[in-house]
C-alpha cells in the first residue's frame, strides 16, 4: 500500500508499519514498527548510513538528531564489539595454554607423621 512516507509500508497487521530500504537493488527490511513515524525514522537513519548526504529523508529537519543517534549506536556497537573481541581473545589464550594435570596427592612419606626427632 502507498503510504505518505518514503520506505514505509503497511504490514499484514493493520496497526503495524514496516520499514524497508533498497540497497544495490536489494530490498532490506528494517523492521516492524507501531507507528508510521517510527518506521519513517528507521528508514531515514538507514538512508543516511547507506547514502550519506544524498539521502532523501522523510524528516530532513531531524538529520542532526539522526546523525547523533547513529554515532551513539555506533559507539555502543564498537564498545560491544571490543568487549566481545576481548572475551574471545581471553578464551583463545586460555585454550592455548598447556593443560596442567593436577597431581594426585602423594601418600605421606614413612616416618613423616610423628614429626621425627631429626
């Protein structure tokens, strides 16, 4: 169905809106949203990511806000990636260490029990 917003379509569920964007001839689904505006904003952010300054936005006046949100999300993603990479590196390091078998306890040496008289 044609909707007033770029990249927004009506979903099978009457009260939901889908957002999608074309990239290199392929349709990329951006998600399902409760409002037309939310779907339109999702499209706008994807358009900025894919098309940069050439992006045609539903809400051009919100471009600064979108850029800030994208930067924040990117920073959060970078932090998450860094944490994941660090955890992976730790796991690899742990896996590469030689396995040390715990030694079975030795039976006490004869004569050691009483302390001995030296």
